[in-house]
C-alpha cells in the first residue's frame, strides 16, 4: 500500500485528535543508558512491531551508545499525531513518513546538509524553501500501468502499447469485447496515478520544471500542453474507456476491482506489486508497461521522499541525526523495505535483493531503465515541498479530475478553474 503522505477525512482527524499521547504504544530498544531518543513509527500488516524492532536493533547494535524508545502512532495519519505530540510538548526526536509541511517552516525540524545527503540519489527532493528536512529515501513510480494478460488475449492484443494511440486502439478492442479498458476509483490514490501518467508524458516530459514555473506564475493550467493532458482524461471517459461509475470506488475498491478481473488496465503506483507477489495474488497473469506518450513509452513519473525526519530541538540531536542516517542507509533495512513494503530505495549504488517477487522486479526494471535513460519525471500531484502544488490545490485537482470523468466539466472549464483557484493562493 502507498506510503506517501495520507490526508484523512475530518472524522479520522477528529479521532486522532481525541487520542492523547499516553495512548501511544512505546517499546524501548537498545541500552537504557547512554543517549536515548524517541522514534515515531506506525504499524501495518506488513510493518509489524517485530519489523520495526529488528530494524532499530540493527542500528543500535552499530551505535551502542544510542537507545531508542519506539512510539507507535494510533492511526495511519502520522502527521496529525506528530502535531498532537508537538502541541503537548512531546515532539518525537525522530519520525518516519510524516509530512514536513508546517513543521519545517516553524523551525521544528532539522535541515540536512549536502554532506549528510551525499548517499541519496535525489538529495534535494521534497525541499521546503530550498532546505531538505525529510530524508529522500524511497522512490515510488506513479504510475506503472498494470494489465490483465488474459483480457488482452481475449481482445486479440498481443503486446503492450508503445504509444498513446496504440493504447487507445487497444482500449477500443477491449471495449468491443465488453471489457472495461481502465479500472479507476474516485479518490486521490486510485485516480491520481492515471492523471500523473497523462501529465508526465504530456507536460513534465517536455518541461520537468513546470510546477516550479507554475509557482513562479510563468505557466498556467490553460497553456496548450496542460489543457491537452486534461482533455485526454475527459476523452477517456467520453469514449467509455473509463467506467464513470468507478468514481464511487475508494482506493481499496478500485484495487480489488482490478484483482477481480473487472477491467483490463490499472494505472497504479509500484506498491501494487506487494499484492501481486503476495498470497492473495490474482488468478490471471499481470503484465506491466509505462504509461505511453504520443511518441513512446519511455517516461516514468516518480516520487522520492517519505524517509526519516529529526526534531531540530531534540535533547540528543547528534544521536538523533546519527540514528536517522544509519537507519536509512542500512542495507538490510533497505532490503526489507523493498521485500516487505514494495519500496525502491533511492540510495546510490543500491540494487534490490534476489528475494523480491517477480512483480516488484518487473516494476523496478522499468524504473531503473528510465533512471539510466534520464526519462524519470515528477509524479504530478504526488510531489512534496517546493516541488508540489500550492497548499490546498491537490484536493482541487482531484475533484476537477472527477468532474472531467463524469462530464460535469470539460478541459477548458477545469483549467480555468484551476488557474483561478491557484491565483487565490
């Protein structure tokens, strides 16, 4: 499942706010003596207490003067919980997968130096006002286009498309066989990857600095390339290649629809590989290809970030910094994050272990080829910090995409709306 920053609804935030710091589960790892730090983690079926404790112990074994008190967020919204801890005077020394926005501007986070970031492939990703507060540790490709090989064969399609027109031709063949060409949902994590694919090939492949230029006011959503991208999304729905009823699906529902064979193609982040390689993998064979542009399918949108952050006011700041870097660069920790959680560690010289599953390996190879060819671009609306849309614009982009799919608005109306909302700051 995706590990980039989640934005929960009002009810979930209220639940998180209602929980006090004393409800956090904490476990201590390492010697009780020496320099103790606190580390805010979160738990999932994949990221168990045993996973975290073993990862921490690998670091404290290398640095026996550091002991770690592990805190566990009571909800998946780590950012909301970190804010609660800050307000109660218990801001953790080290955190993982917490959005730096707000904390960084207020001076609550340590800014990493270029020397400390030397081992990272994209050392300045996710910078806030030019400074990096979150270790850019992991890359997620958003999207890979997964496809049901059985449904492709049923429609007479013998190979994945290499251009956008070929993909449209394939979609027409699928629709003629009463097969839904594209599985989608209506929330950011289910429709956003498809949008990032279109935007990556039509906008970012030509101008990877587009978002920075939009922040500077030198480009607009109603410029030809962005409007063309929005038009492609509307066209997919108008031709019946996207199921308009699919916008009622949540993230889990969209994924399950693909795994149940209810559509042929699914533009999704590389984290889907965890399900494809797991015990509940689908009964049909799944292939992968990069979302194609008009001329080729070499472009790979990707987000890099999501790593550890350090409290700038930590009592044992040196220990916190040492622990965070050692945790993030430990080879076994990196291997386990790939095998267990489908991440692509963005560390120079890193290669995944042989124990990764075939779906992970196929997605990794697509990304590695793009990195070698220098055709990796940002993943639109999944960026962070200075690379991202203005605060609040992400949700407006998502709702506008739903309007395009349902036919409520056309590309002209959507681009005008987004430019108008952007101007409000």
